[in-house]
């Protein structure tokens, strides 16, 4: 049984939406009703689902999975409209489900509209290439940048990951999570998936950790866990988590980039004092998404580790390159860059080369030591450093270098008199939604180059050290 | 530096976009990540340490004034 099968005839709550409870039974009905609203395309269809924090969108998501006839690309509703339009033009989805305010793009007509959402259907798509029968879901490799590169996930992959998560977190039907992370983001989605797999529930809200309303809702609804990326944990600390009246809290879970050691230690201590469990975890969209976790009891001795493989998975280090390799049923089928790629089958056979470098200790605990690919995670979102350099070069007519680490992007500016720091951070904010506090701009006389003419990132990282 | 200046700088918006009715989450520039920067900026400017209740109650410029007056600051 997969998490989207939803136990039927149970009045147990699945979602808390606007303070009302939606049972598993009701949610199943809503999901199947949604599918009836889509036209019969005569083939498996592909659409964009801008998944807002409302039961309507979750019903759409589950309806697609249950029917096996519609494959959604999950997107965040706040994706820049211009980037969304580019994606629509490139992929030509058969349908789009979005929050009510969306502007109608060319080639689409409104199928159904209400206060909350809109279903848009593409006018003619007769020649659309077929979709693979195993393809269940698509996710973006980098949510806020509107990149074309998507991750293809099979039904098996997401179902098995949901079950594995429920297992290592020991979730049961009394558990209750809350949307601290966007549902269109792989980590946020996995919280929904795993809680449904366990017969547990999820509180839907648009409030953030920095607002009183969030903590009121979390307290009133009796949440049992809080999940976040590194910046979420900075916020939880600043908001005084232990004073917020979460009397049913039993676990904290963290992924989406490296949390600094002082904060890991802080939350490890706080959790132990409060009788909570604190799970440090690691994953990638390419793994549906979770890969490893640190058993809470071992965290104090393993600070800095991403832990051991989730149940059903296996981690090892490639001795030739030090690259971390994960094997498991939750590994993606592969990427997609065009609509035709959606017909492809499983390219990876369950083996994921993570692009992260690391080592394993004698108990198999993994410690990461760098990335092969040039990206950093800012607030959990993957930001490609080469793309940042290209964008800045295009805007300013100048070469910059981009380096950094999670939540700390560094831009190296060889022309500080011509280009003010503030104009650089403004561009990054406008286009990539990167908040200035996560960027530092450093002036250099000239950008160091390797003998082959490429940027010498290692030297820059040395300067930054 | 006035209170409006602190907000404008921390949120990265022009000074004339800051008005007393400005509320958290009403503009995209004042999201939760910006809020953390705002809290630090206020603490630095007024030389105080905001307590956790203040941090999550700081939902508008008006509230900011109220909170600061608790610390004896007329902003």
C-alpha cells in the first residue's frame, strides 16, 4: 500500500486546514473528485501543480498519484511569474492547477475556478510525447530559479521513501506535523508523504516561524514535530521554541543543508532537556528525497555527520573520487530537460552518485567534505554557482566569481568601484529570491585563474577561510 | 538613523516605501528571513536584546514602536 492509497473509511484526521479537520475518508474523496475535473486526454497526462498550503492542492496531488493517469510537476506558488511562463512555454503542460490569482497564460483556458484554485487546460496538445508508465511525479532541481532541469520520480520511489521515513522517525497515527516548509519543495513534500504513510496528520498554514500566529496554531493543534532547513533552526532559536507551548512536541528534524555545529549542539542539548528527539538528516530531490539520518541518541558524539542510510538504503564512498554514493529504491529515474525526456525509463537503476564528497567512520557514519558540483543551499534551496556567475555577467557585463557554503554565498567582485555590493545583492534577490543576509560580496584586485584559464575557486576558498 | 531608516535598510526597500502601517509578510521583502535581519538591526541600532516574545510579535512598524518603548526607547 502506498501513502496515497489513504486508509478508507476512517474518520481519523489527515489534514488540518483553516482549523478544520479533514479526515482520511474525506481527503480520498476530494482526491478522486479532482481527477474527474480533468479532461480525458486519452493518454497519461502531464501538468503543473502550484501546490499551495490548502487541502485543494493536496487533493489534486493525491488524485494524480491515485489515478496513475496524471503526472504533476510540483512547483511553489510564489515562483516568479516570468519564470513560470518560461517553464510553461518550454514544457507545454496539459494542465495547470494553481492558486486563484494566477494570470491565464496564452494557449490555456479555464477548466474550473473557485475562491482557492484554478484548473487551466491547454487548448491542443495532440502531438505530446508519451509519458513513461512508471513516472509518478516531477520536482524541480532548484525551486525558486525556475530551472528547466527536473527530477523524474517513480511511484515506487516516493512510496518507499515515505515508508522508510515513517519507519526511522517512528511515526504513528497520533503524530502531527505542520507546514514549516513549502510543499513544492522535496523536503516539505516528504513531510506530507511520510505522515500520510503513517496515518498521521499535517497542519496547513502559510504563517512562518517568525510570527506569533504560527506558534498559536502549532500549539492549539498540538503538533508533535517541527521540521526545518538551517535557517528555520536559527528562527526557532530566536523565537524561543521551548517557551511556545508546544506541549505535544516530540521531535525536531533538520535537512536542506549543513546546520552549523553550535546550533546542532544547542538543539541536541535542548531536545535532551525537553525529552524530544532531534534528527539531523540529509537528502536530495534526486532521492525522493531522504538519504540518511543520525539516530538522535548518537548525535552528541557524531556532530557534523549526516548519519547512516535510511532503512532499505545503502551508503558508501567511491574510493577513486571520495564521492558519496547512495543505493536504494527511492533513487530517481533520472533528469528531464524536455518534454520528450518524460518518456524515458529508469536511467540509474537505483544508484545515485550524490555529487557530495565525504568519508565514513568505522561505524559507517558519513561526514561530508565538499561538493563536486558547484552549488550551495540557501534556505534549503539549491542555487547553482555557475548560473549565478552567468546571470551576474549578463547583467553587469563583468565576470564575477561565486563560491560559498550553505546559507553563505560569496560573490567575488573584481570591479568594486564600478559595481556596488548593493546592486549585486539586489539582482540576486530579484532573480533568485536570495536574501542579502545570505550573501557577502568581497572585493578582489583580480579573479585568480588556473593555467587553463578557468577560475581558481580553490584559491578563493583559501582567501575566504 | 530613524526607525524607518532601520526598516528600510534591513528589508532592502526605499525609505518612502516604509510607513507606519507596514506589516510583516505584506510585502515580499519582509519575509521570515528578512525578519531575522530586521531583529538584529533593531538590536544593534538601539543597543537592546529583544526577548523571544518581542521577536514574534514584531509584526508591524507600529508594533516595533510599542516594543521599543517597553525598553524605554522613543523611536
